[in-house]
C-alpha cells in the first residue's frame, strides 16, 4: 500500500517506512506531522475520491533538518562585462513515514 501526499508544495509517493525530503517544516526533531493524501493505492484498488480521502491520515516523524544541493546561478551578458554569481541551498526536512490509516 502506498499513498500520494501533498508535502511542501509538491506531491510525494510514500509508503510506510519510507524516508522523504520535503520543504522545511517548522517543528522539532522527533515531532509527528500529518500529510493530506491525494491518492491511495492498495493492491488493485485506487482511491481518489475526496470524501474517502478526508478520513485518511498519513503520519510521519521528523528525523532531521538538512540543506539541499548547491545550485549555482550565473548571469552573463556578452560584450558588456556584466557577470553575476549567486548560490542557493534549499532548507529541507527529512521525514520518516510511520503510518497510513484509513
């Protein structure tokens, strides 16, 4: 059984025991978080009905806070000497999925 959940502006495919990286969640390490389910796949049955998914809880536990990979942003214009360099690392939270309950 697995679920598609909304997590940090994106959708993630999760199953019990998986660890996923989501956008930063403002909570302590070890805290429990819930994610809204978009789709549930259980064997051959697929559930997408909003009323049925309202009762589904996908629970996870926060493991750690990490930084994402470095992204280099370079801007350059030919023949003018214009060059700008900027870097970015996103703040991520690692979450272990503990339960999917109906």
